[in-house]
């Protein structure tokens, strides 16, 4: 296990396995060289740790501390990627700076994305969206033009959604990733 001091936080160290240590003295203690492992908490599925600098508290994600310490600051617009899809695995070998789109592709590959019916606010299932898409496409083929709301409204009522939501599904503004394979 390799350990390095955390930049900008004196008395704090991080290991390449994602363990945070402190030599910060506790109340009524003098400065010590003894390493004390800090407890972490879970926030948004990631490990978080509380640090102090100039008597001010800071909450920091462990994965970012590992990368900032061993690799360097994040390039502008980059995010921390967990290569195995496990947000609790903060080993240096599992972390890498990457773009938002790289991170999203990782989520798709690992099955940890939150789109479609996996999203907490979702009102439709994937199957319902495909059914809506098929019904709307059939209605459009019959009248040979985009509907002004009549058929979309009827389809929306069947599923408890607005005609605008139906149109968004048909044109790919929403759920396009799911309906893409069904388009001609």
C-alpha cells in the first residue's frame, strides 16, 4: 500500500487503496505522527470523508482525493470514472479522469445508468414506450403526415400522459435511445 499526503490538507494522507489517514491531533492532544484511519460515510453511493483546513470543515469524496493525490488535479470538465462500475471501489487502479460522455458510456456498459424506467421519476416502462411509439407510427402512416394532436392525444390518454409527451417519444426527444432501433 502506497500512501501520500493529500494536497492542500496538511495532516491528512491517502493510500492508493482509498483509505484516508490523519495525523491531526484530537481535542486536548498535541501534534502526533501517529496515523489514524478516518471513518467514511456514504453520500450519493460514493464514500465521503470529513477533513479540516484552517479550522474549517470540508466534505470530500474519497475517489477524487485518490486521483488528485496520485494523478493530479482533474482536467477542466473531466470527472472521476470508476472503471469497474463499483462506486465504493476507490483503488487507484480502478479510477481514471474522463469526460462526461466516457463516464456515461461506462454506466451503460456496467448497467448502472439511470435512464428510462430505472429513473426514479419515470412514469412509463420501456415496454409502454415502445407500444406508444408503435401506435403513433401506425397513426402517422395512415394520415401520411405528423399529427396535430388528435391521435397523440388519444394515445396519451391510454397511458396517462400528454400528447406532447407522445410527440417527444415519436421524434426522439425523449426515450430516443430505446426507440432508435425501431425507426426506419
